[in-house]
């Protein structure tokens, strides 16, 4: 994250999740090739260029936005989808490895590989295959997905991201062998609690922890494996407990992670943590029809609107911007792509939760 002045905590007005997704800041962060990775306050930092990680996040969020509720209109939604899909078409090499770093002039600056960005690309493509209403977009996303599906990753987080995308592709096309194989491989790499220790399966909470839960729940649904669903739900319940203070307020591990037995949260809390848990809760609610997960989504959204350790909102309801980090005394005023997309994703989850509780 970029350095920025930290504001003193002053509670902001609650942000509603009624209505369409506010896309103003995301559009402002977007250049001719896609979303810029970083911002200095609200201004995009063109010198830092783009990354596949964030572009894939754009695709995953925007394709699940109902076009009839688009704001400021379907033209903007289609533009973001088209840019993001074109970016991923260029990022994924013929052998399925993926480039991550792209300069503002469109030049790729790194060789293709299978880091987190490979898994994120698969996740975004899977979301487009399942959720896009445009047959042309679905067909293009499927072609790039099949290219990326030639690869796998030994990394837990990359495998979890890919498993989520593969599950979405398989739910859209139940006979898609490549998705089934990629999903099965990804689920094998997601750790599970063992023996008498039925807590979190890793000694340390790391980053994007909710993705491990969502991968198991989504993968279990797509493969019709109730054991995977049950384990994912159990892990999600454990994760929410570990990230909740005795007062009942959510408080997340910083980017350096923390030992699961350590109550202290070191470092800034970053929006990716609540956002991945919200995505897992949305998935859990859709699979189980249990209203409990809708309530958890709303509790997570409350973190974004000021029910957090600093008592300050991490989301601007007018522009849709998300703030880069929550400090003990306020927030990082930078509003980069990852944080903005995390907030927008949590917004969607909360909106779905409110609809599900009506």
C-alpha cells in the first residue's frame, strides 16, 4: 500500500446498499487498458500501472451486477467488462501461465507464471462464464478459461481462487471436463482441519482467508460433495469467530497475518479480508438457504460503514471508493483498486443479504 496521511477517526454516515452499485471511483481509476492498481487519495497513480489481480477482480464484481440496476448505466458496465476481459485475453499465455504486471502504456513487464494472479484470472473468468448475460462475453471468457486451465498451482491461495472460478464454470457448464479437473486439483490443495483440532486449518491467519472457505463450499456444490460443503461452512464459522472481538465487533488480521491463538491484530486491517469472508457468506447462503449467512454478510458490511476498531467508514457511498487500510486511529486515505473492489463486492453481498431477508 502507498503511504498517505491517516485521518483521525470520525464516524461517517452509514452507507446504504439499496440501489445500483456506485461505480464512479472505479471508472475514475480506469485507463485505456483497465483499472490502475494504486491511487494517491482519489487520484490514480499511472506510474504504477496495472495488475492482473485487480483487473480480474473488476471482471468478477461487474459481471454479477444486474444490468437493469446499473449506475450510471449499462454502457459503463459493458465498458468495464470489455476492458477487463481484453486485458485477461492478453495476460494469459498460450500455455496457460499468466502475466501480472502491465505498464500504463500497455507494455507487459513480467514473464507469465502461476502466482496468485493466475488464480485470480481463473476466478474472474469463471465469474464471467457463469454470470454474464452476453453470449459473446461468455464465449470469450470460456476460451481464455480453457487456456488458463492447462495450469495448476502448488500455492494454497492461488489454488483456492482458481477453484472458485472453476466451480462457477462447472455450474454453468456441468460437462466441462477442464473445469472439473481444475476444481478437483484446487480442492486437494485447500487445507482442512484434522483430528481433534477442528479450528482453522493453518497455524496463522494469512490473507484472503475467506477464499479457502468459499472454494470448499462452491467446489462442493459444483461437484455434489456434501463433505466439502460441510467443511467449508465449518471453517467459515471458525474464521468469523477468530476475526470477532469479545465485544462482538469484527476485527481482521493485518497483511502480515497473525497466529490463530493471538488476539492482537498487528498492522493495518485491509478490506480484502472482510470482502473475501462476505463472498464466502454469500456462497454459503446460496447453497444452504440458511439466513444466518445473510446476517453475517450484513455484519461484515457494518465494518465498512464504521462498526470497526477506529469507528470510521471504509467506503464512500457517493463514489463507491474503498479505503486502503484501517489503522488504530483512522484510515489510509488512499483509495486503490483492490480496496475499492473489495468494498464494492461487500456492497453486493450485503444487498443480496437484505433481499434474502425480506
